[in-house]
C-alpha cells in the first residue's frame, strides 16, 4: 500500500509539472494534423490553407508565426530572429478571436514582459502588439485599415487569417 501511495504522489507531481510546462510553452505540445503538418513543412514563399471550419487554419497560422518569431521551427529552417510579422485579419472584432488563439498558443516564457493580453480585449496597444524577449515583434492589422495601412512597412513575414477584400 505505501508503494502505491508513493507512485500515486509521483504521478500527481509529474502531472502538475507537465501541466505547467504546457501552459508556459504550448508550442511543444502542438500535434498538427496531416494537413496542418504539410502546410507547416512547406517552404514556398506563399502558402495557402483553405478549408471549412474546424480544420485548424488559425491554429496552424499561430504555430507558424510563433515558431518564426522564435527562430525555432519544428518543421523547417526559418530566419534567425529578431523578425517583424504582421497578422492581417478582416476586422478588429475578428481580431479579438484571433488574438485569443494566438495568446493561448504563445510561449509565455519567451514573451517580453511588456506584452500584455487582456481577455475579451486582446493585446495592449493602439495596434495590438506582441513582443518577444529576442526582439521579434508581431503587429495585428486589419483589412479595414485600407491598402495604405498595410502597405507601408518592410516585414519578414505576413500571415492573413481570412481572404482580404479584392482591393
């Protein structure tokens, strides 16, 4: 009986450590579907993942952006950080949903201390911004800002969550 109790305590302790590690860096625990993995392995300059709901398009994008910002991609070589990334979404309202998914997958121990996520509102800043300790930075932008709002920068990577309007 004492051995069973010790084994149970050891399992409980290991479970807490694993849960803490998953909260601190969800990227390590992401297991992509075969479709997601093909997209994440693709080294083309432009990659498109289209599909209905529940295929995991946004989560795939979040993994790709975090991995590139860290310079540690599980599936391909990426540019050494720091890098600048834009995530372009349709609207600020949609942006809140995307920002929550981005936060949920964020490696919290790799984010700069001034990065703040507020549930229901998103990342702090006039333009929601995520900074990493290594100097990489992510800006959330919308197609509602118009072409001038998203055409003025030189960035290393652009992720578009939904197809933008034709103009």
